DNA sequence: TATTGTTATACTCTATAACTATA
DNA sequence: TATAGTTATAGAGTATAACAATA
C-alpha cells in the first residue's frame, strides 16, 4: 500500500526524528541536549544566544546548561568584555559524544537512503533544497545551512 | 548555498516537526497529546495498546490520558469483556480539535510543497514510499500506513 | 500466577515572575 | 534604566517500582 506526498513527508520526518531520538538515548541524551551539543560544535555562544538558537526562554537554557554541565558535557566560561555574559563551551567528553551520535546518525540516514540510485539522490536533494529554500525565504531567512558536519542541531 | 541529501532530509524533518508543534500549540496541545488524539480518530484502544502505539510505558499513558481527560479531550470507557481493561475514546471536543490541527497541518505541508510540479511531486512520493518501505521491512513491519486522513499520529 | 491499569516517586524540560549583577 | 543570567515555582512528560483488581 502506498501513501501520498503529504503523508509520506510526515511519516518520513517522524522516522528520522525517531532515529535521532533512539541514537541519542543510547548516550542518555535527549533531543534538546543533543541539539545543544550540536550547536556548540562550532560555536561558544552566550546563554542569550543559545536561547535564540534553541527557541527557548533564557531560564530554560539555564536549566538545560546546568544539567549538561553537571554531567560534564559543557562548561560555563565567563566572558572577558561584558562581565554579565556567560558563554557555553563543549567539553572534550561532550565533543566525543556528539561526534559519535552525529557519525552514527549520518550512517543511519545513509542506510535509509540505500535504495536510491545516485541520480535519484541528486533529484531528491535538489527538490529538498528548493522546499527548504522556499520555506526559509517565506520566513525571511537567507542562510539556513552552513558547515560540513551533519546538522544535528535542528536549526 | 545548498546542502547534501542527508542534511536536507534532517533539516526537512525538523521543519515539519516544528510545523506540527506550532500548529498544535495554538490549541495548547503538545506533540504527544496530538499523536494521542490522532490515534483515537479511528480507534478506541486499551491503555496497553496505547502504550504500544505510542512507545510509552503504561504509567506514562496513565498520566497522558489523565491530563487529556481533565481537559475534556478524551474519555475512559470500561471494557465489557475483561473488566481489567480500560479503553480510551475521543470526545467530540477532542475530535473537533484534531480535525482542525490535521486540516491545517495538511494545508501547511501542501504550501511547503508549492514549488514542485505535479510530476516532481509524483517522483518525490515514489522515492519516499520506497524509503519508508525499506525502513519498514528492515524492522519487520509490513503495513505502516492506512486510512485517508493525514497521519498526525507519528506512526 | 499473570495481566491490566493506577499510584508514588524522581527526573527532565519548559515557561513565568522575581531576583542579582553589570552596563 | 536596560540587559544578562539565575532562582523559585509550577506544570507536562517520562520511567521504575510497588500496588490493586481481575483473569
């Protein structure tokens, strides 16, 4: 039995979300903790910036970082210029964890795509790019992707 | 700037998940409450069956149904045959809510797909079907979709 | 004894409001 | 005054363990 485009997209998105959830939970990580670590791979943002990036209240980020720091995944760093600002940095342990989750996630998605030929993959990528571009411009966002690593941060 | 197939799929899945989250929250519904209502549209499962369908512990389902019932979204129905069993049924209020979320979700996804031609949509649908089929058989599941309404239940 | 469901407990995640410290 | 961040509090969501009722 087959399904239509809308249902297909929705089911696929649930499958992928679930795959990330399962992988992360092998390291006792939640989706939001994994997104936090994913963001910190190439940035050392302030609490405020984290709140924006994660679409969370600053108090939620305080708790999130508290729990991550308690587990040794991240570290709070006081800023030099503005002494009100607290920056958050990935620990080596956190980095190794997010590296592992990320690599296996990529592998899982690759396997999911295993049945597609190279030219089909290219077609799919092109269509998804256009869908994402359309969605991004519809919200006034120009760049929605950058970097080479698989984007585990949900941005 | 463009992205590769893996990143595209992941980002697209986050976009779609976020769309459902935003729509549901307009009715003060969480994703899991929305999935619960989605399941109940064409079923009246027992607590145990709900736990399997939602991949939750039975105690989590107890709490979930408690909160949904307190808001008048669902009703507990005692089973006739086995007096241990409790079935869960959608209320008319719950039905109207899930109908609205579902319809608008479909509309949102349709809009997301707006830039694709009919033949492109058909190609995309075919590829997604094959991906989902491959994933389903890889887990020993034969039928993973049925019904005509958009599947908001994450199954 | 086994199964169905609830309850007690503990933790994560989230937001609002009040607070402290710095600018 | 305004901004950055934390804390107190409340609630949803989740799991484990202990329990009651039924089979």
